[in-house]
């Protein structure tokens, strides 16, 4: 026991490493499987790289504990095996600090979007390094002062500042979460944040206790073995509980593997419960289409819009019609329901407005900036200017070609057939006089009154 407590390689050490490996594999599966099973397109920008950075930080945290707390028996011959590489730089700024900073960044975005009702003033790729600076400064200070001994343990005077830095970041996350607690989220973001904080705070409590015992009482062999086992296991639980996609991917959260019953939502409108979102009613009256009518009026009809969208997609120019469709869905949400309007508006901005979006639309810089710098994401006329510009583009670039296309011919044929079917159904359901086959003279209930 005494030998492996100092040099590593105890049976409990290997058990702890196996537990951490299982937790990390589960974390990877939680990220990958929804995309692999449901064939969801990979998100872009912060929706993609913040979860990926959390995976990276989780791996760094677990590996740094294994390498710096003598879980494995090996000789430290190279600089990259040193205590300052693993216990200082990789475990703090690139491990726990980066993991917690990602979560704070997500809570910061939720606070601005749903409480302030505007896009965050600082992009995530700028905000994340900024809140990581104290960890980098602390690691640099420790690297200069050299407080670690040959077993990667620090003195008592360094314990309080290190634990305080951890506690401050947990308090910041609690503060942002408390600020958004009154928002009625649709995709369990608040519940995920509170659950993450609860499990993480409990894990951090055990982790800090094990950390302090491992650092201070390095002369007690059994305590060293038990404390480092608890340190790695609680860190494994910490990274698994902290990782959650829903804060940045609400639609993905609804169809994730955590649900017992799969919910097949193809659009954000369906996920938000917008009436008749993406649906064509089977008995909807056949529209009478006049090419001389304004395009914006024709697009109000769902069947015509679907036909026009298919034609635009075939011309590789369907972004404008898809944008119109989503803005039309947004208009169905009542103005007194700001939370759902913000969800839909943010979805439209991420998909169509931001530079490099998957279906970025061709609008003027003025209209784009007006949307991105709006002070109220729930306002009813947020996309009006952009929509007017795109309708003009569709009139010039798509409308004339559509009237002579096979898509319009097919649409007219289907409309004619649907109109004929509706007429037949109407004639079948209309009341008709029922003629009796019994004549009055043969009717036993027919009695003529004699004068």
C-alpha cells in the first residue's frame, strides 16, 4: 500500500481510471449519437464549438488528474511530464477553468437573449477567452513561483487562493442562472442549468475535500489512495453532468436520446407548437392562382408557397422562400408570448441572417445590421425590411420563370384535381330528398279522412 500510494498503480487507481474512461465515452456518445441517429446537420459557430470545447476541456481535466496525482507508475523524464504542465496549465486553464467558462458563456447568452431580449454584445469567441484570463494569470503565477513539490503537491498557503478561484466561477454561473430563473423556457434550459449546478456543486464539494486531503496529508498512505480515487471519480461525474447540448441547441434537445418517446420535429415551428406548422391540410380549398396578383399575396397560400419553394430549390435559390416561410411561422406566435417569439427569431437569425449561415439570404447591410443590433428580439416587425427586399428579389429572379415551369403546371393540375374531389365530397355530404317507395294507398299508416 505504501509503495503504490507514492508511486501509483494501486488497484483502486485502475478502477478510478476505468470509471473516468466510461464517463468520457458516455459524454462523447451524448454529443455524437443525436447527429448520427437523427441525421441532423452539424450546427455552426458557438452552437458547435462550445460543446466541442467542453469535450476538450473534460478530457484535459481527467487526463491531467491521472498524470499529476500519481495514478500510473512512470518516471517523469521529459518536460511534458512535469507537474507544471499537467497540474497547473492543463488541469486549470485548459481543464476545469475552460469547462466552467463554457458553461458561463452559455448562461451569458441565455441571459442576454431572453432577459435583455437582444443578441449578446460580445461574441462567444471573444467572451470565452476574456473570462478565462484569471485562470491563465493564476497558472502563470504558479509557474513562476514554483510552489509544487516532486509529487505535484502545493503548500497550504496556495490551497485557499486555488479553491477560491474555483468557487468564484461556480458563483458566477449561479448568478447568471438565477437571473434567468423567471423565464419559462420551452426546452428545459433552466432545468439543465440548475441540475448541472446542483450535481456539480456536490461533486466540487467532494472534489475540493479530496483535493485538500491529497495536497496536505501526503504522509498518510491510505488517505492518499482514497483521496485521489475520490478526486478522479468526482471529476468524472462533474464533466458528465456539466455537459449539456440543450443550452445552445434547443431543437436538438427535443429529439435527443434522453426522451423515452422520440419527438420527430422537423422544424423549429413544430418544436415550438406553432399551429399547422409545416402541415398541408388535406381538405384545404384549392386556391385560384392569378399570375397578375402580387407575389407577396400569393405566397400567403401554403400550397402555392410549397410549390414555389420547390421550384426555387431546384434553381439553387430557395433561401429567400425558406426565409419567408419561417417568418410567416413567426407571425403566428402571439405578441404576448415573447419567449416563443425569441426562440423563433433567434433560430431565423442563426439560419438566415448571420454571416456564413447555412442558408444566408441576400439582403442589404442596413437590414442585416438592424436585425443583429435590435434591442428587442420579440418585436413583430423585426424582419419586415429584410422580407420586403427578398420579395422584390423573388419577383425579379424567380417569379417569371416559375409561371412557365413544370412546377406551376403540376400545381395547377393538383389544384384542379383537389377542387374536383372537394366538389364530389360536398355533393355526397349534402342532404337530398328521400323518396318513399310506399304509395299512399298501400301505406298502412296512411288514413284518408272521409268527408
